[in-house]
């Protein structure tokens, strides 16, 4: 295999573009060789160096080519030196943490004040051990990077001597560049491996065991890190291809179902839109659950790719190995069942595939008992698929989620930790799907086949529930999430005495007021209250949840939202602005989307009969609004999950991942460090294959500067 192909196969995707530009150097070398009148090494120096030197100029000489190779080699050597320096600093921080744990001193700032101390201390030790494994993976990656570039430098200089009939490359340039860049000094990596092995054996869970960091992780039940071999984890790429194929196929199948719905039905005289739509609440409840699974996987995936350690921030057991792929796999399986069963129901009802059962007792001759079997089967399969035992998501992790829901519901009686805060926020976004629960129960428990009275009730109110259910049960379910969240705000104010929690309480009281007023026959009051609730919630999202103000959003400020140099996002010492990953225009766009979605969210709290009387439009409207709010909440979490590591203690009362990790917005964790995550997705890289130094900072030796920030392999970004 040619070396250029070999280099492409072995290079790490996240550092693609940072390697020696072997192909471009080879191409330029071939151009030099083809010129019979090419000046030798004493020739002109008019050609430019760096990336532009490879663009091809008539005056480009062998000396220019060698100078370009030297610059690239020095850039790569600087990359490796800074990477090793960053890893050494992280090992020192880890050593301090392990010494503190061994001496009985806990890093109090890393302990959740509302979590059990023993559990948190145990989790802290596991996370430190997990971080040692990630540093070990970082050492392997950096070693592979140095070895590949060492070989590439040798091959390109050997090709130089062969094509230009010279000995200057291997005999002079190569030894000098290798010595200057220290690419051949593997002892530096061996020393890091020895330190990592020492730290692994110092843990109480692996004490006195002579084991590698990978073995130590397995002994502690933490599983394996991504294994770095000669090739780069093709399984992750295959899973992305499979996921893309499934999503594309699902979209095509949904479009096919839409076509089936539009086709003319058999026997139009007996076809009833209302009867056909009566089981929709059951299908919609399951669909909302599937959408939540997809969104959970998407948020976790983006957090992983953005070096946001959401598992740590949410205080999840470090031994939990639930990954985005787990959510995607469950969601994909259940989505396939949903499409299949709903499609079968559509075809069966419209074209009477199966014979009717007890049609005389139903709405008309087309009514049948067996139509209820479709939603019942889907519901049972969804429950079984969700609760089925898994070696990845064990029952204790599912019970932990239920316990968090219990604490959220009884917030005034329990201290509110960050995970409970997140659960409360997510529950407010499923207010409309919760309203579908009594509608689904009423349908399943009603007479089958559906009678005329039930069908007329569905036309009137959108479901088959009684007036008592609409008067008491539905408003209660719609308002409960906001009541729970308001209780959390009260408890937070009691524990912290910060007035911000009272302002947050006012937001949820406004939402509760929308639920109450929507049950009254007063349109003007409903519009007024809904407008206030929407604006209140929108301003809270942008100003407090995302931490965006006029200085961050308006052009002309020196603090662009994007964190461009790989440094941990912190408060700027010059102007106090927070560095972020997204450019300003993305936040403007997301703010606009949030405002529109918040407006539809208000409609989810009121009966759809107030908006339109057409039964089909009402069903579509409810389905769209429920889905939009779930997606909006996911966008909200993603935007707050795009910064990494640095934490400043600011007591702004709400939740989310990005801003919580950046600024501790809820005041739950006074963290001195947040473990970063090591991932494999491509990172920002130079626009050309040959680029200048990777670290644009003027401060030499800044820790981990030359490593792309989300791959700076691992824990503490030091004690701030």
C-alpha cells in the first residue's frame, strides 16, 4: 500500500488536517522534478513559505520546498510538545486528587451539597480513576500522532532524494528535524505510561495491583475507554451510517403513510374521520415517548462531541455505560414498531382488510372491535421495550430516574439537586403529552367498537373522556409539572435565600395561570396571560438559561460567542463576557426559534377547541405542538451544553448543561473542575492542509493548547 493511503487510513479523524501534508508535498516535489531547469538549493528565495508556498509559483525552488517541510515539522513537534505538557499537568492534578482522597480529605467544591456524602465521595474516586483511563487514551493517541508524522517525514525526504537525485534530505535534513522536533523520543510517552500505571494502582479499588489504567477501569466496573489501535474505531462510523440510513428510511415511511392517508378510502359512505381518529391519543402518547428517546440520544451525542461531561454534571453513577447509541437503538426499534402498527391500522380501517367484529354494536357497519387491538399492541410493546432488562441500562439506573421524579413531585420536602432540577424542567415540556394520557386511558377503557355517543364526544372535545375528566383531570395533569417546578423554586429559596429563585417561581406561576384561565370563557384574559407567560419564559431562556445579553448578542463587541482557540470557555478578564462555541448568529437564530416554539407551547396548555373546530386540524395541531415543545427543550439543552470545563460560581437559578457547566447557573455545584470527555468526532481544523502553528495564543506553554479542546484528553482543566 502506498504511504499516502496508509497515512489516511491510520490518522485520527479528530486531528485530520494537523498531520504532515504528505500528498501536497509529494505533488510539489513531482513538479520540481519535472522541471529540467529547476534551480538547486542555492536558487531563488522569492517563493513564499507555508501553505501558500504549495499553491504553485514559477519561482518556487527546492530550497523553498525544504523550508516548507521544516516549518511543517516544527509545527508538528510543537503540537506534540504542548500535548505532552498538557497531559503532564493533568496527571499532576489527578495525583493531588488521589492524595486528597487517600488522606481522607474530599474536594468539597466538587461535592454536590444536596447529594449523600458517601455516595458522592465514592463517585468522585471512580471519576478520578475514569479520568486516569482517559489520560491513558490521550497518551496513546498522541504517541500514534507522533509516530505517523515521524514516518511521514522520513518517507517524504526519502522521496525527495530519489526524485531530485540528492542526499540532502535523509542525510542532512531528516536527522536535524528529528532532533529538533523530538519525534523519536518515545521515552516521554513511556514516562507518562509509568505515571499513569502508578496512579491506577494508588486507587483504593485497585490498591496494590500492578495493572494498567485499562485493567484498573475494568476492575472498578467502569468498562473500557475507546481503544486506540492501528486503525481508528470504524464501529462508530458504521453506527452513524446505520443511524443515517434508518432516519432516511423512517422519513420515507412516514411520507408513505401520509400518502396512504390521502388516498381515497373504500366505501366512503361508512368511512368516518372521527371514528378513524379516536385511537390517535394512544398513538400520540407513544410517539411523544419515542421523540423523547430520540432527543435524549441527540443531546447526549452532542454533549459527547462537545466535551461536555453531562454524566458528571448530572451526578450519574460513573459505572453507568448508557451511551447515545443505547437511546438511538431503543428509539429506532420502537419507531419501527410504531410505523408498522400505525400503518397497518390505516390500511385496515380505510380499505377494510380484516372482517369487522361486533359491528352492529358500534357506530356504523365499518366499526369493529379489533381496531382497538392496534393501539393496545403498540402500547404493550412500548412498555416491554422500555422496561426490558439490559446489561447497559440496568434496573437500578431506571429506578434512580423514578426516584428523581418522586423527589421532583415532592420538592418542598426534599433538597433539590441539579439532576432533579433538570427532571423538573423536562416535565414542564411534556405537559401536552401528559394531557394525552387520560385521553388514551378513556379510549382504551371505553366500549369497543366505539359507539355513536363516544364518536360525537371525540368530535366535540378531541377525545372520548367525560366532562368531569376535562374539568378536573386534564387541567390537573397540565398544571402538575409547573406546580412541581414551582415547589422546587420555593425549596431552593428556602435553602439559599436568593431572590432569583422567587423570580423563577413567578415564571411557573404564570404558566399555571395559563392553565387556569384557559378553562374560563374569557378570551381577552387568556390572550393577556398567555402573552405575559410567553415573554417571561422567553426572556428567562435567553437572559438567564443561556446567559446571553446585549453585549453577547450585539455586533461590535470584542467577545465573539465562539471559542476559537480551544481554550476552556471562561469569563473574559477584559470585559467579563463568556466565550462560547457558537457564533453570534446561531444564538440569534435559536432565540427566534425559541420565541416561536414558546408561543406554540402556550397553546399546549389550553384546549385546542379554542383554536379551531375542525377535528382533523385539531389532531394535527396537538401532535405538532407536542412535538415542537419536546424538540425546543432539546435545543435548549444543547445550547446549554456547548461549552466545556470551566466553572464559575454564579447563583443564577435555573438548569441546563452548558451554562451550568460554564457558570453554575443553579448554584448546585461549586466545582473547581469538571472532567472533560474524550471523543472521536472531527474537530475544527485548518482550512488548508498546510497551516501555521495550531496554537494562536501569544502565551507559550499554555496547557493543552495545541490539542483541539474537546480532545484534550481529559479531566481537570486544573484547579481554577
